[in-house]
């Protein structure tokens, strides 16, 4: 009987990968776009470091396609490829706007969520 009691009331063994989960809504006038963030914090950090290198490599002489690729990569690290394309379409293929909104989201919220997930993982 004692074994059954312990089995019924024993705390479960919790396992978490400490993934980052969030939603962000982008609002421009009457238009709205809601994006979801679902990802592994460590992979996001690695991807964001690569995105930073790509963005730093852009110059005034960079083509629109190079800027678009960098914007898609940056947004893709945070939101995934499909949502990154939706973000770029939302801004009518203006890579600078997509990069700007991703940077604001990262500095305003995502960096804290990644840090929190990394602390939990230790």
C-alpha cells in the first residue's frame, strides 16, 4: 500500500529544453502581422551571431538582393523562414524595415527571453 501512495503523490520528474516562446504583433496603421517565436536559445544565439556578421557586411554598395537575403536570414533566425517571408511581404520587400523591426524586437524583448532560457538550462 505504501508503494501505491508514493506513486500516486510523488512529484513528476520535470524535463524542459528551455525553448524560447513568444508572440509579437507588428502594427503599421491598420495592418497587423502576428509572429510566433519558437526556438532553442543556443541555436538562436548562434544564428543571431551569423546574422550580425551578415548585416555588418552590408555596405552602401550592397545590392537590394544582398540586403533582402540578410533581412530574411535575420528574421528567419527569430521567427522561422515562412514567417520571415511574411514579414518582408508585410513591409513590401523593404529589407531595411524588416531589419529595423527585428532589431527592435531583439533588443526590446527577445534578448531577455534568450538570457532567461539560458539561465534555466544551467
